[in-house]
């Protein structure tokens, strides 16, 4: 069984003159990204592979989450890296089918992978993959997939065989950090 963690980027800022792709995290996003990493550490464990959107807010989310998670595989990799962290520009503005392709390319060696992306693609991917759902996770997800939302999907197929309805939604959480006074 493979486990896919689908993390929506944390809350971003809207600085004047900054294009959407380059928007940074805002203070709420910084603390929530760290909280998401801590939640993943406590509830899933350290992943074997991570694939992140090229957008600044997604990369920032993973950098902060990785620190809280204790994920050391994050250092020194870039878009061309076949290693445990891949920055994938296809994730930015991707729909479910593109994200499914990204998931199907996760290396066989990985048992737990994290995908950091954007709405509406991340929600569409979870809906596409989930055949069955934990009732509590389904109820929370049905309300909203907010920033820093984390969906955990258990796939009963190889990554390369990921297809609609090949996963079980086992958890959904919206970790929140505390802003300093």
C-alpha cells in the first residue's frame, strides 16, 4: 500500500505588483505551514518522496512544513532532480488529471509521498482518487479544503497505476499554528 498526503499551500500574501506565481506566505501561512508539518509528523510520519508546485507559496509551505517534520531530504534539490524532492511546475494551476499524472510518476521506492499544490486541483485530485472515505475526514473535507489542509489517501495500487477510485481517504485535517502576539 502507498500513502499520498495532499497538502494545500498555506495562506499567502497579496503584495502589490507581485504576480500570482511569486506570492509569498503571509504571517498566518508561516505558522500554519509549520503546524501542517507537525501534524504530518505526528499522524503520517516522514515521507519518502515530496513533489511541490513551483509557486513561491507552495515552496515556502513545504520548506516550513519540512522543518517541523524533520524532513532532511529537502536540501539541495531542484526541478531536474530525481531525488526525494521535486519542484514540479505542472502542479501550478493543474487540474485533477495533470495531478494524477504527477502522482503516477512518483518513484516505486516511495511508500509515502507528499504533494503540495493549489485549489481547486488538490480537492479535485482527492475527489478523483477517493473510492471510500473515513466518515470524519469526509465530513470535514465536505465543508472546505482550506489553506494548509492535509488529506491522507491510502492507495491499494502502485503509483504508476494510480487511477480514479483507487484510494481510501483515511484522514483530513486543517492544522493551525499560533500567531505571535
